[in-house]
C-alpha cells in the first residue's frame, strides 16, 4: 500500500456484501458489519486494531437515524460500522452516505494528515464528525510514518511486526457461517468470502 492509503476514502460507493435479515435488535448486526466494512469506521477510517479494546470501541450506526425512519431501525441496508466517537458526534443527524456516494468524491487526506473537503457536503461532514481534531491528525501522521518506515525497512523483523500489528486484521474475525439470521440472508453466497472463511482457507493477506 502507499503511505496514505490507509486514509484514502473509497473511490466507489459501498456495495453490500451481506444481507442478514430479521434480527430484532440492531446490535445483532454488528458482526456482519465488522466484516462488511473491514473492521474500520466508515467515517474516520480508524481501525479496530488502533484501539486497545478493538471492536468494543465500535458500534452500529444508522445512516437514517431511528428518529427519522424508525421502521428502518433493524434494516441492514440502513446500518454501517462506526467508531463510538463518530457515532456519538453524528447523533440523529444525516451525513454523507458511503453506500450511495464514493466518499473520495468529497474528502481527501493531505500529506500533513488533514482531511480536506472537495465538496460542501464533505465540509459539513468534517465539521460534524470533527475529523480534523488534533488527536486524529497526529494519528494519521503516526500511521503514515509507520508505513514509510516499513517500506524502507521491511526486512527488519520488529518493524515488520509493528506494521502487521497496525494494518493486519483483528484476531477475533467473526465466524459469519455460524450465525443464523432469523429471516435468512439475501446474500448468503457471500459468507464463504467473509474474512473468517478466507482465513480458514489460508487465503487472507496479512494486512489490509
Ligand atoms: Zn470514526
């Protein structure tokens, strides 16, 4: 990956890979969303690996808030994976929907670790989610520099281990095959391509 790739917003709108149905509590969708959005927050791109308690620092976010569309509270297509911070800052407001618009059309991260808006909607999202909080900027710089260090010295075992720790998959990949959504899964054929299933087959890369 290039140095800033961990902070590159997707160049395409997210196309759903899973379709679980029938859970009566939206939190039950969390393992599906972890796999769906590759263990990172759709808004700030922070990864589970960057938090001491991993997925416990993440939650299920409603694109259309429960107060606006209560009938979609347990609709998987209205749910995304978000860190607690972005989720609590967003509250009941609407922001860019990464399943409709490619976020790279609105946001990019510069060399200094700042998120820059390229559209008015992108600017609103930066403000709403405080994406340029100093803690976030320094975190981007830290991981960018780690990526540079790895590129220069990937044969160094300790640097290699640090890099894998930062950009590898979490250890507790959800076993979606063991989950039985009450009303089935409209995209069940994709479960075999989930990260856990690929790891079991030895097909998962070290980093993402
Ligand atoms: Zn976030």
